[in-house]
């Protein structure tokens, strides 16, 4: 795999400089941890003075320093792997193109994990507060379906979403609502068999706006429905590219916007996640959560 290896080595040399740190594991004295960190970070959280470290610092380290530092080199790795895969740089044997595909997919998985961890830091911050705005959940659903339409087609799955004449006015932050719906729809596409349908519906009931994402997969048992929103919970699945943070973050976002995210136990009948938000009763006026 000389071409692929050379491309990755070239990328990392051009990107931000990194250094390694070897740390003895606390308590055991029998093992070590190898950390690769940007040169711009001088000290690790436990090395900071007590007057500076007023809270667990790994979270702030990730969001403030690591996430921005990691995005650029990983993005370049993905882009160059795609260049190799598509043979834009010249002829390449099929097996090497397959290696490049694996590298690009691994890069996307790593990027997704970084974004999830950065979002985790944001939603768990004491001062986190989404911006309230006038939105339409039906419109958000159509946009999410459009963004993932290619993936759905490649998976052989039909996505049904609210028609252009349907609306469900709500109060919430558009970017965060779209983030939640993309997560729900991505999960539905991941766990729904080819040839089936994912249905997105929206409406308003008793002053609450809602949007649901229902698939035709295996569904969830009662025990799974209780655990599915836990942090890092993947319900025993492995190798599917998930971090176990998406649903936890999505529910935190829903609650921060004055709503909720729920799922009912329906084993064998597919899963149906429902996002609720305060209905927008006075469109066009100043808004706020809980008002």
C-alpha cells in the first residue's frame, strides 16, 4: 500500500505538528498511556495549578483545543483518501483503491466521534442555552430527508416525509433541531433493512409540536428503550460506526429547548422516536423557552 501510506504521511507532515506523551497509569504503576497531542498544548489538565483547574478539564480541552486542531488534518486525510480512491491522481490497482476507501471511512468515523465529543461538552456545560426561534418541524423534517436522500437511495430505503403543505410551527433552535432529526434519520437508515420505508411525520397536539421518525427495523425491547438514551450506550452493537452519544446528545438538546425526545418499546415492529417542542402559538413575536 505504498501510495496510500505515502499520502497519509505527507498529509500529517503538512498538518499541525504533533508530539507524543507517555504517562504511567494512575494507581497501578504497571502500565502506560500513549497520548498524541498538538504541540500548541503545553500541559495536560492534571498538570495545571489547582487555582486553574476548577472543573474536570478534559472536556474543555477537547472543545477548546483538540477538536479544532483535529478537524483540519482529518479532513485532509479524508479528502486525499478520496482522491486516491477515485484515481484522480493516476491509475491505481483495485486493492489499493479499496485501502483508500477504508481510510476515508475510518476518517469519517473519527471525525464523527470528535464532533460528538465536542457536542457533548457543549450540551453538558452549565451555561448551555439554545437560541429560541420560530421554526417549522415539518420543514425541518423535509430538509433532513433531503440531506440524507442519497444515503437512503444507496441503502434501498424509501423515506416518506411531510408534504409541502403540512406544517408544525414550534419554538426551537433550527440548527439544533436539524441536528437531532439528522441523528434520528441516520439511525433509522442504519438499522432498517433494504427495501423498507422510514416515515417522518409532524403535527401539533395540545400546545405541543412534534415530529416522529419511524423505521421498520427490529424495534426496541422495554429494557433497550430505557437504556437507549444513556451516554455511550450502543445496545451491544459493534462495528456500525456509532459512538453511542447521538441519542444522549439529542435528548439533552430537546430538553434544553423545552421539549423531550422519547421512544416506545416496540420489539419486532420497528422503532419510533418522537421529538417534542413547545408549539409556536404567536409566530412572528419575540420568543423564549418556557414562555
